[in-house]
C-alpha cells in the first residue's frame, strides 16, 4: 500500500513511516535559512538574542540563526522542530 501526504503551506515534512499499520507524517514549520547562505558557515553573524528553538536533533539552539548555522553545516539534516527549549 502506498501513502501520499502533503503538508500545509509553510510546513515541511521531516520524516514519515508506519506504526501499527497507520501512516505517520510529521509536518513541521519551516525556517528560512537561505538568507545565511551568503556567509561562510564559520562566519555567520548571529545575534546574541536568546529566543530558543528546538532542532530535529533535539538540541536547543539560542535562536533561529544558530539553528540555521547547524542546518547549513549538516547540509539540511538538522531542521527546525519547534519554538522553545527541547
């Protein structure tokens, strides 16, 4: 059996799979990290403002910029999971 899913606008799918014969899809809000691509990954100028966000690696980042830095370093493997601490 094949399942097709589509996330809502402004969301991206992180992972999907099957659990107990039910399809699972995790739709997540997207964070636009493209604005940071113009900088070398080691020199992205992130603000010191503390607005914690949780990454898909379950690490709390100080703000979206710090998350985007790690996302770019990991070639997009680390994604935004939710606002606040993990």
